[in-house]
């Protein structure tokens, strides 16, 4: 199996070096470059074709939000935003610009590696506690989106399936969905499995992100 090629972009030497050490000792990853800002990350990517960027948000010269937009437009790789800032507006902007994941920098090395693998495999990764803050993404605030974001195609779903999708996007567990819709947990699980299969998604979080942002 080919190694997952990673570029780390963070203005902290400590963070960059720490993540590089974590990934370098694992045969599944190859850190092909480190950058102190988004501009350097893009320059590295144009020379070394990474699979995944680990991208900080707040950096000098070019921040992670602007860099993500450029990376996605140029198809240079997939972006996993890593930040210490739990800011709703930054979450929305990162996803709007095409980031495939957004996570706070407080995870174990094993969890970090799993996130990178998920993004590499096309699975969107978002902190579950943040899902609730994204439900008004397509409306800009206030009430929760009733029909999903503009990029979400609801035409292939029954009313019941849409109810399930909306509930997942609201961050409800299978048990909570079953109680809300008066169906068994097993039925909820079957619905979600079928929906994920339809959209070629591997995780309920990815489904929620797709519904709320219109992006897979």
C-alpha cells in the first residue's frame, strides 16, 4: 500500500515538529514537507503533490481558510483543518472553501492518524459537538435548514428518509431518532445504512456535513 503523503502547515514550530514525529514513525504516512503559512504549503504542494494537508487556520502571510480555497481550486490535495479555535464562523468558512475535515488540536496520535486516513479515503470528519452549530449553515443563522444546503439533492429520497437525514444532521443518536419518529432503533440503523450506501458515504458525520453544506 502506498504511503499517505502529508504536508503540515502551522506557524508553531512545536506543533509542526510534533506532528511530523508522530507521522514519521508510522509506515503508513510520509511527511513530504512542513510550512509556516498557507503560501508555503501551496508552494510545497505544487512541487511534491500531497494527498492530505494538515492545515492550521490562523497563520501569517496566508491563513488556512484562504489557503484551503486555493488548494481546492487547484486540486492540490485534501485539507484537514486543525485548530485550537472553536469558532463557528471559521468552521463554516473552512467547509465552504472545501475542507474535508475540521478538528480541534486535542486528539491522541492514533486519533490524528485515523482522521488523516478518513479524509484520504474521502470521508468528511467534523467534531461531533460542532454539528449542531452547522445546522444553520445554508441559511446564515436563525432556524435550522429544512431542506438541506443547495448542493444537497433530496430528489431521490422518501419523506421518511429525509426525516432521518435531518435528524442525523441535528446530531441525534439512533435512540433519539427512534423516539422522535416512533420507529425502532433497528429500523433507524437500516435507514441510515441505506442512505449512506446511496450517497457512497462511509459515516453519519459525512452525511450530516453533506446535508448541511452540500459538499461531500
